[in-house]
């Protein structure tokens, strides 16, 4: 699914809010950073699900990516879940390191999650958690304070 279509669907779902509404919910210093985080997470999910599909060889596997948001009072939660290849423990340990990638040479920089970590944790005082089962799914859970003091 193309990203523009995906974001339109996100916008139309009840209890799931658009990137714009999300930006308003979080009084962040650099709103475009939140878009960048979402794009990185969604792109990883699409990649993992597409790879699993390619390996599935017509066994009825349907690549699925779900993004949702939820209010936690003074915090906002964003979840991005895919039913792709999942993440083995040895990759999970290193996946936030700059330049760490399992993609073939030339396909990925390995900077996507490192940038997400910098934006969410270092700049906005939020958190990122990973729940995954190899071969089944990955869910990235981001939480952000609604009002962020700039952390240098
Ligand atoms: N949703 C996911 N499912 C399975 N593996 C993932 C997922 N998200 C991240 N990973 C693993 O973490 C690694 C690092 O991710 P990161 O986004 O930092 O870099 P990348 O996706 O490899 O490269 P780039 O973001 O530049 O395209 C990936 O190579 C992959 O092994
Ligand atoms: Mg990536």
C-alpha cells in the first residue's frame, strides 16, 4: 500500500488520529520530527511484511500494518504493528545502533531507528519499546509527553 493512501486510511479511522491531529496533541518543538518517526517505523513494518510475503509462497499470508494512537493523559501513545518477519534477539539488541542494518548493501542506511531514538527519547523525553516474535509480528510502542521541554 502506498504511504499516502495509508495515511489517508489512518485519518479516517475512528480512535486513530491523523498525523496533523497527533502533532496538535503533542506540543512538540519540531512537529516534522514526529512525521519522520512515523515514516521510519511504517517503512520498517512494510519492509518486514513484504519480505515475509515473498518467503510465504502463496500460503495465504496477508501483509498487515496497523498504526494507532491513544491518549494516556499527559502522554500520547503511538503503536505501529506489523505481521512481518519479526526480530530475532541478536538483532533486537543492536537495532537502535547507528548504521546497524540487516538489509543488503545499498538498501538501507541503518539510521532509521537511531534517528527515531534521538527524536523520541533524547529530544522529546519519550520512550520506545519493542515487542516482537520472530516469524510472527513486531510492535513498536512510542510514548511522548504532550508538552515537551526542549532537551538539548
Ligand atoms: N518492523 C520490523 N520488523 C523486522 N525487523 C525490523 C523492524 N524494524 C527494524 N527492524 C530491524 O532493525 C534494523 C535496523 O532498522 P533501521 O530502521 O534502523 O535501519 P534499516 O531499516 O535497516 O535501514 P533504513 O532505515 O535506512 O532503511 C533493520 O535492518 C531490521 O533488521
Ligand atoms: Mg528503517
